[in-house]
């Protein structure tokens, strides 16, 4: 079945450093989504990518949709303490329908040291 | 806009009892809502798709008789965990679909003693 492999599992960085995480799949995705989840909360959408090769920014966040449509990366520049959380990549499950059911990666836990 | 709420935020119940969790889209109507389960330090796993006015669609391995879903209106879906057991303890998160985007609720922490 479809799977999203996310790496790294966790990162410990110093405030101000840049961060990069990625997501790969053995199958093609037509949409890549990046979410952030704070402890005890639901995920919040950061960036949505809809086209192979697309590079999209949201403030200090930048994400790219890989040309092969089997991978995506998320970069965070100049990290700050509030960037702490778990970052998930996600994409639509291939059910043949159009309901947009999502499959999530296992997440990258980011810790930022002030 | 696009706010989704869940109630309760956390619940503790005894083994064998049933628990109902509500998911509401506060400022938009959602024909489709989704229910996810997240175990500690794990990812979100889709349990079922809730369709207003019709039966829910369950993912493989999710017991429909144990996890009852009702989507009686365009702003409310409920998940009832029947005869709960300790292994059902988890973080349950709903989402509501508007256009092509899903908006997630804050989650409900269920602990079964």
C-alpha cells in the first residue's frame, strides 16, 4: 500500500539555524501537504503543493514538490523557539475516489534550543 | 474562518462503557468529515470517512460496529467508541473538508481505565 517515509525522525537544533526535512514515497502523489502539530492539538496546514517541481514559501518555510512526484522537502530558515513541534507530510490516499482521504508520514519532531 | 471544534477535549472512562466524541465545523458546512486516531509518538491514521446523510466509509481493519459514526447534519459528526477497552486509549482527531482542504479539530484524548 501507499506509504510516506519521513526523515529525520527528530532534530535538535540551535535557535537561528536552518532546518531541512523530507518525505519520500514508493508511489506517485499528485498533492503534497506539510502540517505542523503542537502537543495536544490537531495538525495545522503549513504549505500545500499541487504541481511537480513547484516551490512554495510561507514566511520562513519553503517546500518543494519533487519532479518525480515521489518526494517533497520542507525547509525552515532561521528557526525560532515557537517552531518546536512535530511536522508531518501528507498526501491523498489512492482510493480511486475524490474524497481527499489523507495518509500521513510518521513525522519529524523538531526541538529548538534558545 | 474554517474552524473545527471537538468535544470533549479529554475523557476518561471505565472499560466496557461507551464514549461519544463530537466534531463540529463552526463557520462552514462540511459534507465530508474524517476521523483519525493517533497513538503516542505515532502518526495520524485515518479511521473512517463520515458523509452527511449516508453511511460512513471505514478503513481496512477498523471495526464499524465498535466505532459508530453519525453525520446527521452539515456541521456535526459524532464518533462513538462502544464497549471501550484500554487499547482504545488514544488521541482522536477529526477533520472537516471545505473545497480541497481539510481543517483539523484540536483532538480528543481518550483514556480507558
